[in-house]
């Protein structure tokens, strides 16, 4: 073979390796999403179920935009399973930007004991309650779909500052 063919192949290999490195780095950054609950509304209460709307701001540090295809998340209060996030419509997280996800949580009020309800209603007790959203988020980026573990922990007082 002629020497220019080797040079061309060398550039192709280096270019491919650099592209793979960049892509893998962006996926790692995409996996490092930041979450923040920015709204919390109790929409409906019945004896059988409560419906809570949460708005979750998801911020990306990656140069790659991704679509959230699914959200399989459970809601825990002080370690007790309180409810499950309902399936959501896919939405886009822009590169180096954020999206607000409107989530709906179905809560089983039978899980709440009398002690838990009285503590919730007492002044200043909301900071004593840990709220955890735990599960998986399915992201789709051009060629690849993958599940990321999702774990958001806060206190009820930070979600409901007015209580």
C-alpha cells in the first residue's frame, strides 16, 4: 500500500477513537442529572386514593439532548412506600439545559397511620419527614436507550415551606 493510505487510516482511527471518547463522556454527564421539586399540589382526595401533582425540574450538564421515555418511580415517606408515580408522556431535556416534568403520584392513604397524620399536621414537624423518590428513568439519546437509577431525597419541609 501507498504511504498516504496509512496516514488516512491513522486519521480515521484517531477520529473514531476521539468520537467514541467524546460520546462516552457526554453520556456520563447525561447520567449526572440534577433534580429539584419545584411544585407540589394535592389535587384530589378520596378515601381510596390521593392524587398529588409534582413538578420536577431535571437539569442536564451534557452537550447531548435526550428524551425521557419513561419514569418508574416509587415515593417513600420515612421509609414507608406511600405511592407510585404514574406513567408520563416522553419529554426532551435540552443539551446544557433543563426541563420541568409534571408527575402525578397516586397515594394510598391507608398507608398513613394516625401517628403519621398527627405529626404531619403539627407545626414544624415537616422537616422530620424524609421524602424519597426511588426508581429508574429511561433515557433515549439518538441511538441508545438506557435506564438510569433515580434517587431524589429531601424533607417534606423543603417541599412544603409554608407548613
